C-alpha cells in the first residue's frame, strides 16, 4: 500500500500538483507509523504524528491555519 501511495505522490509531482504530493507524503508517514509493531508510543512520537496530521490541514486550508506545539522535554520519552 505504501508503494502505491508513493507512486501516486510521484505522479502528482510530475503533473505539477506539489501540494497533493505533499499531502500524500504526510498520509504515508502516518500510515507507516500506524503499522509499526509496537503498541507503546512515546509522547514525542504521538506529537510527531499530530504534527503530520496538522500539516495535511495546513495544506488543505491554504495558509489559514497556524499551529504551534510545545512539549516539556522531560516527558518526551
């Protein structure tokens, strides 16, 4: 499935749909994270996934969405 998404992403870039390509890339990063074998994730990993998810919405809303994520370094792991 991830190879299929990569093929679609490259096609989007080829035809000049760079935003679509970036959205597909973000989605594939999320999928990769979901299929890993460990069911325990760190706060840092969860924040990273939230950031990728928010990237999709930033692209969708064309600059009308701004986010900032702050995390205490002591709780990352």
